[in-house]
């Protein structure tokens, strides 16, 4: 399973729009690593993106089937602990499924291999 995901992969796996992903990066909601101009997301980032959603005004985090928290409204809250095991399982299943449906070597992997040689 890959340990880093490009913006394009995050969008495909989570259904978020490119603009939402960029906005969250600009605001520090989900802050990816950088490689030049590319944003690279970890599995933790991917999981966060999968459970955060917005109505265009507020940013929400679904903490359970019964609770949704407006994370910007309560931003002074020192700690927000959330069990993400279900979300992690869903994201990993999506990654594994997607990997099984694609070629063995992705274009990114081929480029990295070419640079390394």
C-alpha cells in the first residue's frame, strides 16, 4: 500500500474537489508534505479528508453516526479526540481496491524509478 498520495489520488479516493483540497491546505486544515509544487498526503491526511466535509460556510467533522462537529466554530477547543478506525478501514479498502484495478506500476512510480536510476 502506498505511503504517500498525490492530490489527484486523494480526490479520486475521497470525492473531494480539487478546490476544497487546496482551500484546506491554504487554511492549515489538512497540511500535506511538499515535493516541489506537488502536495503529497499521508494515509492520516487521506483519512482526515475522508471524514471532513463542508457546506461552503462551515467545516464539519463527523465524529460518529450521531454527532457532527463544526471544527472552525470550536477552534479554541484544545483537543478533539476522534476514533477513526472505521474511516481508516474504508480509506484503506478504497486504496487497495483502486490499486488492484490499476496497472502494477503507476506513472508516479515509473517517474520516481526513472529519477532514481
